[in-house]
C-alpha cells in the first residue's frame, strides 16, 4: 500500500473554539475614572491546556486626553490573566511546564513527551518547551527582586499608579499553586511564585509584604487590587493594603452576587403570592 502521508510535516489543526473578550459596558479608567472608548478589536490564537481557540479581543482607551491611559491599549482583565505576553501559549501551559520541571524535576524530553501525550493539541517541539522554560525561569527570577527594573519599566510608560490583580493557578489538583501578580493596564507580571499554602497569613508573608516593600523601593503606588472571590486572598490584601480599593474579578463577583439575589427573589415571590391569595 502506498504511503498515505504526503508530507513529513503534520498539518497543524486549526482552532476548535472561538471566544471573545470585551470590556464591561460601563467600565471606567482605573486611573482617572473617566469612561473608556473603543479603539479596535484584534483577533489571535491562544493555545491553552483545554483547547486551541481563536479569540477576538476588544481594546479600549481612556476618553480623558490628559490621562496616561488615553494612549494606552487597555485589554480586558479576564483576557490579560490567561496570556503570556508575546506567546501563543496560555499561562496554564507555562504553569504546567514549570511545575513538571521545578517540582517534579523532569527533564525537557520527559516534559515534552508527557505534555503531548496528555494534550496532543499543543503540537510543540522539544525546543519550544526549552524556550518556554527559559522564559519562565527569567520571569521567576526577575519577579519581585528588581526595583530598578520595575521603576524604569513603568516610568517609560509614564505610569506610577498601579492596579494589581492576583490569581492562583493550580496546574494539577493537590500540587503547589502558582501565584501571579500582574499590573492590569500594562499586563506586566510583577510577581510569580509557587506556594504550598494558600491561607491568608502565608500569602501575606510570602507574596504581599515582599511585593509591598519592592514597590515602595521602586516608588510605585498601588491604587487598586482585583482578585477572585477566594477569601484568603481578600483577607491578605485587606490587611497589607487596608486603604486601597479592592474589587472582585467581575465574573466571580457577579456569580457571588447572584446567590442572595435569587433568595430575595424567591422571598418576594412568596410574599406576593400570600398577599394575592388574601
Ligand atoms: Zn484615565
């Protein structure tokens, strides 16, 4: 039988999912509170552990011409939280590679083989895994240790007020959690570290306090925090940054808001019914 393969290179599969990321309709500038205007929408591919997707991402700017965010390209936070700048692969792919290397001490060929077995749609080569590991090492090394670098980076954007988000990624149940602190407007990762503990006291001691002293050294001030509904994170932020605005991630926040509303709704329904019967 003739060899069915026409080329030695396998054709890569195309995206299986499409998704779009938009700013909330009434979202305002985190620096000056003005409303935002739509700049443009771009499309890109993102490959994460789950699938390969084609995303459309909305970019906005601040309407206030005197604000540094006027010329900035603001992307939705939910989008920022899952990407690695200038990489086609999602942050969860990086987290898993990092975990296999740093916690499980696997070699690059082992990591490559295991990942392709578990997630065939990743379709990357061994060399790529190595590049991603180098990138990851650099991020971990750089994060939280270099005030001069951060100060130069943000002054090049003429930005001295930071809006931070914190998120915990757990590549595999029961293993260490990778915490990532990111500046929302620039997308810059300020801190990433693995932690075995997720209680408020540990988060405070291992992430928030060292980060706070770093940012003080860099003369950068924090004007807001965004986090998911995880109680330990809110508690830790509240104690280290008691006077800084704290906001739950919109998606998580709305989900949490819905629960009591649904209850009230049922109560109103009951009362109404009672009154109508009378
Ligand atoms: Zn503004």
